[in-house]
């Protein structure tokens, strides 16, 4: 037996369920309300979390209102977040999802947020292109402050700032998300401007820590990011309390286990019918494939079955004109369709029968039906399709998919969507 309920409870109780590193797994504490009690090694970690959140709120508000300025007295309007892996993909997903949200985009007016991850110097060149060091703040994200790619990129941006503004300017233009204060100070960053996170935060689950909250608050305000955290927390509560037959992450996780380990399907397509979710698939790709990417059990024994899936995806309807051919008529690939009832940016054109979002959602509803029901040779004959084309237009149907429909795509719902996928991955594991 998998003892799933006991494992969920053990995670929430701070047990060291990360056995290879002997650590708690407590990303749920990152979005818990201030009065919560969640312990790791006998200590309630929630006050520590809120100390950092309060510090982020204070700092981000000072930067945004112009009371914290750069070395030449100019306001810091542009932010480059330097990190890789979980220190990059999660924050980038949330940033991309918020960019066209009405409340978030209003708060971000006149500001820019960029992410530097790749050690390839082209990535650094693209990030600083068009930016002025006088108005740029760099957030260096590395728990140990030793991550090779991140620190090389950080040194590159330090040189960009110091060559333009002098070495002393680094303390005004660079801050850190790290726990290694001696190395932060040695680098030239004021240790008072280092924002902590903890060993019980896995990198791929760190978007709700200072890793994501700091750059996102600088861009969109802490108030918007707090709504994102509240959305994720609502799913944490649902996951830990809802009966399994109504528990969304549990049901989705079990579907994935069934598709991969029982039916042998090797891949999963994540297909959001919202351009705002274009970075969801790359983020979940890491969360899922890094978490469940081993061929051995937790005891180190080889698994007698396949586990984990190859995740990929593209927003609809773009994917329909790319790889859906194979999904409908080639290999069987289970699909996650994600739709949003109310668009962030609706468009109504005079004379059009349907608006742009309705056109998009018509495709969202049609694709799962086409996968499920297919199209038979008999149906094609009734449509007077030429005999020689019938084999090429036949769809077998009976192909698995699931649909998730969100009422809106605001900060709260983005947090919920993240929480669903995070806990789904845990159920699979």
C-alpha cells in the first residue's frame, strides 16, 4: 500500500520525507497564514517565513515608492533576477502569467523584470540590452552563493554596474536571496540586503519563498504577490483535508500514475489555452521531471515499472498547428487542457460573430472531444471525403485527456494552479 494519507500528514508535520538529504519538505509553510504552526525539527518555522516576507514587503515598497534609490540618486525601475533551475523557472512562470493581469500590469507600469539564467554570455548581453545601470537593481538568487552559473552571471553584472558607477555602487544596486551571509558580504552586497530561505525549501518548490516573492514584489507589489501566496495556500488546505475522491491533486496524481506506470504512456502534454500561461509547461517540466526522474525507489532499489513522464507543452491554439497531429493520429499522449473562463484582456471586434476569447475557448472544448471520440471511416464517407484520403483523416479516438477550467487568471488563481501541480507531483512520487 502507498499510505498516501500518512505521507501527506508526514509532509505537513515536517517529518524528514526528503530521505536522501534528510530534510523536511515544507514549501506549504511559505504560504501559510501568519498565525499558523508548522514545525521542522521541533521549531515552528512560520514566524521565520513571515519575518522574511515582512522584510520583502518593506524593501520592495521602498524601491517602488522611490525612497530606496541607486548610487546616483535615480529610482530603480528595472530588475534583473539572476538564478537557475528552480530559482528561475518558477518566478518566470508567475511573472509571465501576471504580466497581462489588469491589477498586476497597472502596478508594473514603467517597470521591467528580466531573468538571467544561462551561463551563455548571450543571455547576459540580452538581459542588460537597453537597460541603464543607474536604474537597475540586480537580485542574485543562490542559497549557498556558490552556484557556478549564477555566480558567474552575478560577477558579470557586478562588473557592468561597477564599471559604469564605481565599485561602491554595488551595495546600492545588488541584493541577494541567500543564506550564506559571509559570501554575500565578500561579494560586495550589504548582508542586511540578503533575504533568507531554508534547507526545507526544495529549489523547484521555491517560487513562494524569497526566490520568487522578492523579484515579483518589486515588479507587481507585495499586495499582488500575497494574493498569489493565498491562492497556493488554499490548495494546500484542500490537499491536506479533502477526501481523496474529491481531492484535485490526488486525482490528477493517480491519473498520471495510471497513464505512465500501468498503461505505459511515456509523455504528457500540458496545454494551457491562455498565452499568459506560456511558461507553465517549462516550470512543471522541471518540478515533475526532477522530482520523479529517478528509476529507483526511495529505498534505492530499481523500480520494476516505468515512472515519471516526459512533460512538454505549448499554449493553445499554437500547439494545434505544431504537434497536435501526432497527439490525434500518432502516439498516445495524455493531455492536460487548461482553460480560463474570463480572459485577462478580452477583445470585442465589431461585426465578428464571436470574440477572440470565445474563439480560443471553442478550441479548448473541441480538442478533448476530438481526442475522445475520434472520427471513423464511416463518418468520413458520409462527409464525401475521397476514398484515398480516408486513412489519412481517420482519428482513432479513445485518447486520454483531462480539463482544468479556471474562472479567471489573477494572482490568486495562478497560486492555485501552481499548488495543484506541485501536490500532484508529490502524489505521483
